[in-house]
């Protein structure tokens, strides 16, 4: 049977003047106790032992317990607090040393430091409560935070460390100076929560943490919405991040699984994977990223499946020796490149779709810079569908390029292999090879180019077989300067222009055409040729003669604020 005790500073029959005296009487009897506290302000600190329930007799907010200099409540046993307001100073406001502690409809206010401290081996529950300024610390043991509001924490609003297992459900966390929830060498589940205005990552998993996030909304974050570092694992499902610097990040060996999330208006990147981190991202949507929607750098290796990128600057960028696999990704309406692979990185794209972007796939770097495209559509790309430079090596299979200036372009010492692909309705050319680049194509079809089907100049090498060039206004193919190679078993059809404008260095083997094959005339003496600087793809409006083309010489830089291993930035 539960013994009942009443606390009232006004006195009365069988009442106690303060909480401490009621607890002392309950401890003397050694039975489960219910302590009902009358409205008022109590300046005291108390320790609760055994099975005790403390309740505000007239409901939440009517009882204030304050100790300006230190702790207010220490619990040892099975303790239930309901409806109290607890205000503390420098020390832990509420501590659970052993057993279990439940706080319901309770307000805890800490001037700084820890509002609630769950020590190793304990179980602490906060339900329908509010925490102001201080943090809730789960140091080992188990915890539940349900339907709570945590406001303006001077540190992390909630921290789970040293093997703790914590669930945060249906709560709102706002204005934390550091993280909303930090999980370090512990496990946490965060479900149906709102997090806003945190100084660093709203949700942080570090040091082999296990973090599961679902159905959350994260807004106005000064760093990452969600960050996994230091070999952390976990999942993020159906969560929305808006107005963060980075939407979801992974670094230093972390490997999260992210599904069905929406990342909107991120100031820098939507997805950011770096420093040997991995990550699987499925059915996600990144909208209006300020710099790069998906960024893989410094050894990062994400995998994207069925994701969508809309508006913003750059779509997917893989740089700094990183890797990535991108399958069934759609990229639309970007001001810059849809896909970018740079600086010794490698990427594989399968069944991608790019529409209405300034440029399609851009690849540039040393011989370790590679890209593969197997299946894809590039439609209404303003410049080149695929443009590669440096010493990069790229293979393209089963790709359709519709509209824009150029289908495929190679410059410098790069090497591009294209098979079973189609280019239609371009304004400049189906494929162009400049510098000492190499272009190899099988079963390439170019239809309706407003200028050229195939173009080579400089010391480029062209090897094209079993390909067709139809209705190219100026010429099916045009070769200048020292460009060499061969066209084998190709066809040029149409009613305008010529079949090939040759330079005598490209062998025509089995060419099928009813149009003329002509050779560039000898160059007359005179002023030096015109130099044309083209940044992504050349645009030719007629036969091209006596020009030099400097293509791809722009200075490309990827601006990225570096994230350190602890989630901070240098």
C-alpha cells in the first residue's frame, strides 16, 4: 500500500512544511510513498530513495523548487516526478544515481551545464516536459525523451555517451549552442522530432555511434543537418533538412544508410561525403543546393540510387581522389555542370537523366581520373553533354544527347570511348576532339546537327566505326591540322553539306555516302589564324577552317568549407 504525504508551507493537519521533511518521514517507514506538494516556491535540495512519487497537487507549474547554488534533486531507487519546476545553478539540477527516474510534465531549468544527468546503469524518462538552457546527459544506461521541448542549451541539448541507449520521440529541440543530439560511443533513435537553430550539426553521431533517425524536420542549422563521423553507423529515413549549411554529411570512415529524405536550400552541399566515409542514399531529393548537391571528396565513396537533384549550382561533384556510384539519378535545371569528376577521382553513372543544365558530364584531371556512363539521357544541356580534358579516361555506353551545343567533346590528352549512343539536334557538333585527345566510337549516330557531325583538330586521334551521320548541315565529318585516325564502315546521309572535309590524315574505310568528300585547301600566307576560346563545347555554324581552338582552359575550382573529424570546420 502506498503511503501519502502532503507538503504545504502554510501548514495544516498532518502536513510537512517542506519536501525534505516529507521524504525523511517516508524513508523512516520504508514503504512506497506518494508526496503531494501544495503550490509555492521551495528553496531546498533533496535526495529521494526508494519507491517515491512527487507530484504538484494542483498541476504543472504550481510548484517551483529552486536552489541557486547547486543541485536540486538526486534520485536513488524508483522515483517519479510530476508537474514540478526545478531550477538549479552550477551543478547537475537533476541526477539519477541508481534505479530509474521518470519526469513528467516537469520543467527543468539550468543556468548552464547539466539539467538532467543519468549515470551509468540507470534508466531515465522525460515525458511531456521542458528543459531550458541545460543539457540532458545519458552516461551509460537507458533513456527516453518523449514529447519534450529543449530550448537554448548552452552545450548539446541531449548527449548519449559511453554505451547509453536513448530514444528521443516527438520532441522539439531549438537554439542549442552546439548539437541538438550528440551520440558518442552509444546508440540513439530519434523519431518524429523537430530541430532548429543549432550552432553545429543538429544530429551528430561520432566515435562508433549508432544513430537511427526517422520522420524528423531539421531547419536553420549553422552546420550539418545530420552528421556521421568516426566510423559511426546508422540510418536516416523520411527526414527533411532545410536551410542548413550541409544537409547530411559523413566523414572519417562513417557509413550511414539514408532513404527517402528531402534536403532543401542547403547553403553549401546537400550530401557531403569525405575522408574515407561511405554512405548509401536511396530515393532522396536535393533541391536548390547553393554550391554542390552531392559532394564526394578526399576519399569519400557514396552510393546513390534513385535520387533526384533539382535547381542550384552543381549537381554531383566527385573530386580529391574520391569515388562514387550513381544509379537512376535525375538532375534538372542547374546553373552549372550536372555531373563533375575531377582530380584523380572516379565515378560510375548508370541510367542517369540530365535535363536543362548548363553542362552535362565534365571530367578533368590526371590519368587516375575516370568515369563510366552506362545508360543515360542528356536533354537540352546548353553546352556539352559530355566534355572531358586533362588526361582523364571516360567510357560512355547507351547514352542519348538531345539539343545543346555538343554531344561529346575531348580535349588535351583525354581519352573518350563511346558505344551505342545517339546525338540529335545539336547546334555545334555530334563529337569534337581537340588537342591530342583520343575519341573512339562504335555504333554512334548523329542526326540533325546544325553544323558538323564529327570534328577533329590539333593532333587529335579519331577512331570511329559502324557509325552514321545524318542531316549534318555543314559536314558529316571535318578534320584539320594534324588530326589523324580512321572512319571504318561509316555512313553519311543528307541533302546538304558534304560528307567529309578531310586533311589527308584520317583514313576513310568503307565510307557510304552520296555526298562529296573534299579536302581542306592549302592555307594561304597571311596573318596568324584566329584563336577561339571555348569553355565547354564548340559551336560551329558552318564549315570550320583555319582556326585554333583552346578548349577547356578555364580555371575550375570547387569551393568547399573543410569539415574536420569532429564535425567542426577549420
